[in-house]
C-alpha cells in the first residue's frame, strides 16, 4: 500500500508531541492556549515522553529553536 506524500498543514495553536516510552507511533496534540498545553504536558510526563513543539501560525512553528524534550528518566 502506498503512502500519501502530501504535506500536512497544521492549524493555529500550541502543539506537543506525545511518544510512548518503549517505541511506537507519536501523536501530536493541539490546544488553544499555552497554559492548557503545560497542564497536558504534566499529565502525560508520568507515562510518556513529551516534546513541546510550540506555537504554530500559518501552518509553521513560529520558533522551531524552542523545541524541548520533556521526559522522566
């Protein structure tokens, strides 16, 4: 089965990426405010690896250098 090669455009908002501890597929989650994203990060940090993507405007991250990896080791 062939995969679709089109790019994905992201909605405006704040994004985090959630990864399982022992491999698997990641999930990107969007929220409207930065406070909501921070609460969600704290919730998922206990059982998953969490990457902070940042704010997205016009389909692109506003500052890609702000990407942080939050994981509990």
